[in-house]
C-alpha cells in the first residue's frame, strides 16, 4: 500500500523559504517510471501543479513557479522535498504530494503571514 506523508512548518513569514518533505512508504521513489509531484490548493481556488521529480531524479517545474521552486530527493530516506522561496501571502495553501495512480498525502496547511 503506497502512502505519502507531508511534513513541514504550518506558518512561515513573507520573504522566507518554505521547505516541505514528503515521506513515501510502500513504494520506492526510484521505481521506474513514476514521477512524484507537489500540488497545492489556495483557499477558494483549484489545484495547482507546482513541479515533480522523476524516478531518475530529473525535475520538472511549473513555468509560473520555476524561478522560486526547487525539488530534490533523498533516496536513502525515500523522501522528496519542495523548497519555495520568496514567499508571499498568495502562497498560502494546502500543499500535497502525489504519485500517479491516485496516491496523495493528506495535505499540509501552509500559511504565509507576518
């Protein structure tokens, strides 16, 4: 059974960098040919795909967030990490990690506020 679990701070200040980690169990993040995504949902809005890291470590980013986003992984811990820099209140959202096939973390609320 594949399970994903997000972890990270719930409250961050504007201009800071957010770091979230997704811990995966029941599958390996190096399993061909999956990719592992970060997706967010701001309050009252739809889902926004932010980026992904593939089984080989190649990364993909949303063009609108590319300049502020970095996704990396730790294969020894079976985790992948999102970093989002230069935060503004508009980055307030529930952040999810995801794998194709309908596998989602439960989501973590991130609020950007001073």
